[in-house]
C-alpha cells in the first residue's frame, strides 16, 4: 500500500544542502494539512450544528414536523430516524480520517527509516549521545567529548541516542521538531537536520522533579566549518561536568541496548528493542 | 447479637431519620441519599482542584516562578490532575448514577445498599487522605500519570507521596464496590419488560462505564499495589531494567479506558438532554448504542498511543495507531447522531440543553485535535506539550460540561424545586466563554512543555489570555452555587415532571421520589411504563401509582415547613403515614401488625418484607480503613503512625463483624427482567463480578512479572537473579494443599445438601487446616530463602534483593493475602456451622465462599509453574 | 452421591496433572540454555495449568451449570489480562 515513504511526501521539498528531508519539514507540512482540514471540518460541523439548533428552535405556533411522533413519558426507547444520513456523514468523515492517517503513515516510515538509509548511502551522520539527569543534559560526541550545551553543524544529519541517568525525562528542541523520551536503562533514538544556524533551547518534556521547569540546554547550530573547528579542539577532553554513561549494557537484556553509538540497522527510535 | 438487632430495628425502614437529621446522612444506605452525598462531595473536590488550577494559572501569567515555589507547583499540577480525574469527575457522575439509575430501571434501590454506602464512605475518606497528604511533607508531586521511577521513595521520600498512593488504593476499593453493585443491579433488577437494549441512554452509558471500571481500575490497582509495596516494603519493580516502561504500560492500560470512563456518563446525559429538549428521539439510537459498546471494548487496546516515543517497536506502534484511529470513528457516529437529532426538533434552550450542546461542540474540537495526536509523526512532536493539555481538557472538561447539564436537568427531581433559569443561562455563558478562553489559547502555545512554569517568552500572550479565561471559568461556578443554593430554598416547586418530552421513569414519580421509589411495581410488559398493584399494598390504596399519580406524598399533610414534609416523604410515604394516622381502618392486613416499639413510637412489624435503609457499619468500616491507611503511610517513621494503624485495624475488625452480624433485609425483586443473568442470585453475581476484576488484578501482577522478565532477558533471569535453593518442591506441596482444600469446600457443599451439620463443620474445618498448612509451608519456604547464603546471594534473598525476588514475594504474597482473607471468612463461618447454619437452602453462603476459594486456587495453579518451574 | 464421585474424580485428575507438571521439570526439559526443549516444556506445563483451571472453574465453581454469560464475564477478564500481558511484552521484543 505504501512504500518506504520518501516519494509520497518527500519529493516536493528538499532540505537545504543536506538533501535530506528533515523531520521538522515532515512535521510542518503534515501539521499544516491537518490544521487546514481540521479547521475546515470543525467549522463546517460546528456551524451546521448551530444552524440546526437555531433553525429548529421552539416556536409556539409552528411545529416543523407536525406529523412526527414526539417522545412520551414512559415509552420504551425508539430511534428517531433510520440514520441513513447518519451513515453518509459517518462515511465521509471516516474517509477523511483514514486517508489522512494512511498518508502520514508513509511519513512515519520515512522518519523511522531515514538514518539507516542514510548510513547505507554513505551520508555523513553525526551521532551524539544525550544523557538526562536531574536537572540538566549532557551530550557525548563520537570522540568522547562531553558538553552541557549541544553544538551541531547546520545541514547535517544528527542522530541522537537518548537515555537518562535517573528518572524519566524527555528531550525536545521545539524549533527543530525533535523529541525523544529519556528513559533510565534504555536508549531511544531520534534524528534531525538543522538548516538555520543560531541558538535554540532544548527542554525537558516529562515532569522529573523540582528542577523540571528549568531543565533546559542551549543548542547551537553552527556553520559546518565553525563546528569542525570547535570539534577538533574538543578532541578527547571532557568539558562537561557530569560523570556520564554508566548504562548497564553488555548482558543479553532486551532493553538497555549495546552502547556503541551507531549500530547499523538499529537506528530507528525502536533501537532499544533491538533483536532479542 | 441483641445489640445488632436493636440497631437494625430502630435504624430500619421504620423510623428512619428525616433528611434534616444529621444522623441520617451517616447511616443511610438509600441510593438517593447516597447520590446526594456523592454529588456534594464531588463538587467539593471540584472546588479544591479548581483552586489549585487557579494558583497554577496565576503562576503562568508570565514565565518563571511567582507565587508558587518549584516544588509547590509540581504538587499543584499533580494534585490538580489526580483530584479532578479521580475525586471529581467520576464521583460526580456517580452521584447522578446513584440517584437516577434505580429510578430509570424501575428498582427500589441498588442490589447491595450497604455496599453502596461503603463505596461512598471509602470515596470520601480516600479524599480526606489525599488532603492530609499535603501536610505530610508535601503531597505526591510526580504528575497525575505518576511516571516511574520518579514515583518511588528514592525520588519521593515524603510521607505524603505514600499517602496519595494509599488514597488511590482506597479510592479504587470504592470504585470496585460501586461497579459490582451497579452491574448486579442493572442486570438483575430491571422492571419487567425492560430489556437490556431498552435501557435509557444514561443507564446504558453507566452500564458501559462500570464495565470498563471493573476491569480498568483493577489494572490500576495492580500498579498501585506494586507502587505501595515499593514505598512500604522495599520491593524494586520500577527501578529495575524495564521498570519505567512497565509503569507506563500498567498506567495507560488503565488510563485510556479511564478517559472513556470519564466521558461516557456525560455522553449519556447529553443524549438524554438532546432527546428531551429537542423533542425528537435520538437518531439511529441503535447505532449510537452499538458505537458506545465498540468504544468500550476497543478502549482496552489503544493504550500504547501514549507511549509512541518510549522506544516500543514499529510494529506495535503501527498496530496501536490503527486501533486509535479505529476508536475515533464510532465517536464520529455519535456526534452526528446528536446533531441530526436536532433536525425537525422543537428545541428549548434550557440550561441543561445549553450545557449539552456546549459539551457537544467542545467534544468536536477535542476529537479533531485528538486525531492530530493519533497521527504518530505529529504525536512525536506534540508529546508532552500543551497540545496534549489542550486536547484532553477539551474532551475531559467537555465531558464535565455534559455533567453540569445533568445537575440542572435533575435538580428539580432531586430537590422538588426548579433552579433559576436566568442564572443558569448566565452560568452557561460565563462557563462557555471562560472555557474557550482558557483552553483554546493552549493550542496556540502548544510548544510549551507540560507541567512547567518557565516557557519561551513569545508564548506569553497565549498564557495570559488563558489565565483570564481560567478566572472567568472559575467565577461561573459562583453563579451555579448561588443558583442551586437559592433555588433549593425558594425555587418554584415542581410536580413529577417539569420537562415536556422526557421519557424515562424517574419523571413518573414525585420530586423528590419517595424512599422506596415506586408505589406499585413498575412494568413495561405492555410496551409502556405502568405501575402494577403490589398485592400487599392494595389494602392501603396506594397501588394506583401510574405516571403522574404519585405526587400525593408530596406536600400532603405536612404542607407547612418543607422540613417536615421531607421528613414524611422519606419515611416510606403513605404506608407509615397512614398506619400511624388511622390504625383503626383496614390498613393493616396479613402479617403486619401495629405494635408499640420500645422507643415508644408506633411501627409496623413486617420484618420479612420491609427493606432496611440504614446501617452505621459502612461508615465505621471505612473510617477504620482511613485510620489504618493513614497509620500505614508513615509507619516507617514511627511516632503516632503505628498507633493509628493499630487502632484502625482493631476498629476494622469490629466494623466487619458488626456488618456481618447486622440483620439487614434487602428484598430481591420478585418480578424483574434479568437477562442474561437470570437464575444467578444477586450475591452470586456480585461475587462473580468481583472475581472478574480480581482476574485483571492478578493479570496485572503476572503481566508485570512476565514483562520484567522479558526486559531482563527471559533465560538470563534464572541464572542471574534466583538462588539455587529456590526449588519446585514447596510449590508442589502447596499446590496439593490448595487443591485438597478446594475439594474440601466442595465436600462441604455436598454435606450441606444432605443436611449433615457435622459434615459441613468437618469439611470446612479441613479447608481451614489445609489453608493454614499452605501458609505455614510458605512461611517456612520464605524463611529459608530470606536466609540463604551463597556466593551470589551472601545476604539472603529478600524482598528487595533483586527484581526476581521482588516479583516472587509480592505476587505470591498477594495470593497469600487472598488465602488469609479466605481463612478469616472461614473463622466466621465455622462457628456458625457448628450452630447448625448453612444447611439445606442455606448452603448458598458456602457456595459463595467456595467461588472465592476456588478462584484463589486457580490463581495458584498459574503462579506455581510461573514462579517455581519455568 | 454421583456428584461426590464426579468431584472426587476431578480431584484425582487435578493432583495427577500437578504432579505431571513437576515431573516435566524433573526430566530436565526446563533447561535455560536449551531454548528448544525449554519452550516445549513451557508450553506443556502452561497448557496443563489451563486444563486444571478449566476443571476447577467448570465443576468446582459450577460454571457449567450457570448461564453462559457468567463464563463470558470471566473470559472477558481473562482477555483483558492477556491483552495487557502479551502486547506489553511484545512491545519491547
Ligand atoms: C477522537 C478520539 C481521540 C483520539 C484520537 C485521541 C488521541 C490521543 C492521543 C494519541 C493522546 C496521547 C498524546 C500524547 O501524550 O502524546 C491523547 C491524550 C489524551 N487524551 Fe485523547 N484522544 C481521543 C479522545 C479522547 C477522549 C474522549 C478523552 C477523554 C474524555 C481523551 C483524553 C485524553 C487525555 C486525558 C490525554 C492525556 C493524558 C496525559 O498524558 O495526561 N481523549 N489522546
Ligand atoms: Cu527532566
Ligand atoms: Cu488514550
């Protein structure tokens, strides 16, 4: 019914120079369609409701359907009509909902599969581990560098492996439309491509204690060259404050997948599940 | 014994205190009284939850901390959610359900009136526990979803956090008692000719609600018992690998049905109001009902749409996306059905209709925004944001809007007086505008994370508007309270039926209805409601009820102060009244006789047919439960807590014995529609219903064990976590013991059948001994395991040693607790059997006990292989 | 009297099946390092538990003689419990 999705929604808009359609764009384009249709359906249905409410308001002298049998005290319940119209409108709305959701399913497959596909096509992916703790975030780069602010290059696919050192958090950068649960003992994956350089804010989206409201981290999207320069300088050293990564991997658990950042084929957010 | 009898006597139907008496409200078991208690208590929690909400809205006026500290904000957010979802919405709906359902289906009361009172008191005291938790170092502050592992003592060391868990457990006890009661009532006590499919829409919605409650709350109970054990016994489920996800599964398995549990009663009320005030029957009623049934079933297979980002696999996400979209379709149909009902109607815009219409509109918006969330790619971004907050307030508070329709709709029935229509409309206007000002901007501010007070500055305007809306919404309730209070005293008096085009039976009796609801037996045998003469009643001439014919109890003799009149009304109406007034006439016939009681009043002796309406014991038992839970909450801290727990325990024992020994007569209807449970007496059906929920409770425990085992590696589990000494034999012996004890119960039944008192005593005693043997064997086994000392487990294998020991001790421990309860029941039964009880037709008690005991046996049949062999 | 015989016969069967379950363990099939035999034993043992449960419910709890709807009620509860267990476990496989 639907193939891996790219073509269905992906052809029209391509992200910047990376050539990868970012989840942000997938979200935005679908969101717009939903908003449009949702508003339309809402306005139509509510107006129709109000129109009928007004049209059939009680009037002493006028019965819109004198032949109609009105409900009486003590009767056994009966239907007030056969409901042919009911099924028509039901059918239409069901059709709208179903087609919308099938359509978005294609994008879901795309979002879930893109990192694997990119890797297979030799696209350069930056893998970063995100560790939530009460109350902050720690980012670990492939070279082992750790920071408390996230720095990424523009127009490059960034793959995040998110976990937590204590309680349930949720890592999200609203402007970049990236979000993932941070669950202790388990890793979830998400990815994004940032097009505009600048500074954004990451928040925690799951209540985690007193500092939840302030559990932010700065996110710097840098020019690729500037990023390279910065990254080269971090080599090996650790400038984060928090001792990270004591994730109890290694054994044949179904959860808490292996720790090496980029196991091929396991990049979908379901990576935690791995194969048993 | 004599005490109990005296109690039952003067508390019975004879001189049941009037409504103005405070005592009445503590002892009443009448469904209408309890309905009123529920309604008032729920409104109290609405105010409490509302105040917390306004505090948060003040904080959200601008980003950053203002009137609440960070910790206080988290408490407010969590308590607000918990109070509104648990202690307000459903109990509010069940206020109406209590009052109206028996009237609608033609029953005198619920099947188990004392259980109903227990349910109410458990609800009230659980709420009080919650309130106390604020003063125990702060209440629970992990959100109403209570996600793990923030919910365990490591992160939530305050006693208040534990108290809330216990309060919820007590609340679930109330819910389960209520569900069993309503199900039994609706299946077994309908008026003649009223088939299940003919249930009025409100009754139908409550029927489906209680079905969902029966199963969904059992799953939550499993989650909370585990959480309680984390707090009090030191087990570790939720901190183990996979524990976080386990909580989300258990919680949302309950949580999604819960949203329909919250919404269905409102839907029922909306359907009733639409039919009444449009004067047009519900279009496609059959389909409407079918859609509701479908939703109720499907609600148990959509829960993972709350977990799309937790790393569950793509296949299961796809499946749950499909079921989620599937469940939105029946709602489509219901919405259209209501809309089409207006066509050709003669719509009167009374307050209840306005609220119903408003609820429909809000629900449409909530439903549309829910479809956004059902699309997984969109949900990936909406998760944890104000979009979700806005969506669920539109649906849930939209539902509450339907319930406010209900309070205006039935106010005249419950009080006998009309509310003020102008003020009602004013309330609606303020409410609807306030509601949309409050929640619609949240869609605009959707990028705000949930449960924070620090948000990006550009979102500030939306939040300011929302705060204004919140205060408007709050203010609208002042109008409602004023209106209802005032109208209770000075509202225009109404007759039986103030609403043209209403159809249901509650409108065919006086407002408020007499204590036992109907004079004459309601029947639909000839297609419409009629009231048949009750043979015993013909003598005093009150058998001529019929629609509109029963207002005579109102006013009447006591036309003066409304107080007196309500006293008379609640006194059982004509019978007592005329019996006292003119005892000379041919009023009293047959076995009835007028005799002075010790208290000096004249009463009618009719023990074998007059229902009891009063018992003090439900209050006592629940108060005892309250003390116990309060004591247990801080028992680790010592001080007064252990004393409280001890006192509570003793008082519970007194309460339960009192309850068991009190003669309390509840007639089963002689003529009633009982499909599909004809032939299963009320008690037995109640027991089965309870066992049905117990299946899910144990299912939750066993499911948790299996889940954690999968998460930790199925095969790995045994090597890593379980000592060599954990062997099959003790389990096998216990299997033998329990099977034998089950067999002994069956023998007891056979003996009772043969009228052999000695046989009954002997086999029940054997059951008891085998049960005790089971516990002793288990005790020995546990002792041994606690003290194993191996390389892998140098300090023994305790409750908290690892995830395997936690699941083992807690699951078999829960089962053991069931065994203990059974043994206690036996300790009550055996002495009675010695005095010759339970013979012949009286064997049913043994049968009901047997159902319970065999069930406990069956559970063990699964625990044995799962925990001892595999 | 026939009742009693029936109940006794069932009791014997129940005891025998329980013993069988333990025996399956003794045969060494429940071996955590040999998935094939393990899962076979797993299946056998759980099926035996189900059989026992059905016996107890049908005869000792008299389900057989009650309206079918009581059975459906219990099956409903069972279905709910199984849905939770299997789907939750599957979600992390
Ligand atoms: C059209 C039908 C509906 C659909 C498709 C739908 C879908 C959803 C989805 C997917 C979520 C999860 C959002 C997230 O956390 O990321 C959600 C949340 C929620 N929904 Fe609905 N929903 C529908 C109707 C309802 C109804 C009728 C109610 C209640 C009366 C309701 C109450 C809730 C609540 C309380 C939450 C949030 C729970 C929380 O996280 O605190 N929904 N809905
Ligand atoms: Cu956090
Ligand atoms: Cu849901």
